[in-house]
């Protein structure tokens, strides 16, 4: 039976290292490379924002974000295939670290993946608290086993 893993991929060196580690260490046959692209905060807020709150970006900007997400996912698939995994891309809009972690686990459940793999950027605890961390959200809220690959720099 083929073993599938879900790998979160944002194009960063840490995400590339997560792909490499998954291919080298795990006995997976295939990977779903999930790129959860960020919607601007205003795009996921109330339909009528209060005065002074930024409005959603023009539709062209959202299309540009999606286009770049597709390019990122394709780069992740190429890297996974070069590392010996059968790989397919998956894209999903998301609004922050917890939402991205949810997307990863929803994808894992939908495709019956054995494991979710994410890279860790090596942010300080304070920076992680302020900016959020997908790897921390994945470990905290995970519904499947999670492999967090540490940053090559940290």
C-alpha cells in the first residue's frame, strides 16, 4: 500500500528542507504538496468594514496572490519529484497560521495521509507569539501525526 504524506510548502528554505527530509527519512511513496496562500486580512473580515479599516484588495491583487501560490506549489512539486516522491499540488486560501494548519489537516484527512510535515522557521518565542507559527499551530491543533523539520539555520 502506498504511503502518502502532506507537506506544507510556502517556498521558503525551511519548507524545501521539510520536503527533502520527508523524502529522505520517511518511507512515503507520495506527497501532497499543500500551499495555503494568505488572503489579506480585510478580505476575510466583515463584509462592511468599520470606518478606517482597510478594504479588501482589488480582485486583480487576489488573482496575483493566487498566481504566485500556484507557482510556489509547482516549485514544491518539482522538488518533491526530484527527491523521489510522487507529488501533486494542492492550493487553498487561508487567513493565518491556525487556518493554514487547519488546511493541512483537512487535506490530510481528505486524502487519508499518514503524516503532516512542516518546516519550522526558527523564530524566537516572542516573534512566534506575535506573528504566529504554522508549525506550532500544527503541533497544538493536529489531528494527525506531525513531523516538524527544524530550520537549517537554527
